[in-house]
């Protein structure tokens, strides 16, 4: 689960490496899971890229460390929490996404993120 002030990795090529979660949008208990929109602040970045330190960005969570239980009985768990920066229409800002994404993004209408990723689990 992602809460307020959680440090999250960035899984795209915008130049940000680590971000700080400011707010999880549209959730009941202010905790986010895969597919939730998150408002973040860039903490670590690569120079000469699209984002800078201190910028406020909107992102969608694509991987989480806590186990995700599916209706068929399987459990999916990743080694890190990762997001992808998006605009207001859920279109990714970056041109590449690193690592796998989950199938739960299909129900959240994030098909461009799934198609850009290397594989979906």
C-alpha cells in the first residue's frame, strides 16, 4: 500500500529517480494500490531531462510491494513501489516504461501504459 510520504521509484524515462507521495487521489482510507493516481514531488533526478527536483507531478502506480490478491487465488508481489508519470487524460509523459506492469491496469483504462511496458503479469 502507498500512503502519504512514501518514497516511490519511477519506472519511466522522464529523468526522475525517486519521488515522494504527497496525496493519493480518490481513495477511501488514503492508501493506494495498483492503478491509483498519486500526486508526487520529485526528490532525485537525472540532469538534462524532462523533470527537475521539486516539481509536482501526477502518476499512476504500476507496482507495489504489498501482496495483491487476485480473484482466482493467485498472489502477485513486486520488490519495489513504482509509478509512471501521466497527464490528466492518463497518457504517459515518457516514451518508455521499464519493468513489468500488472493486468489490473486494464480495468483502470490505462491501455497505453500496458502497451508501452515490456511485459504484463
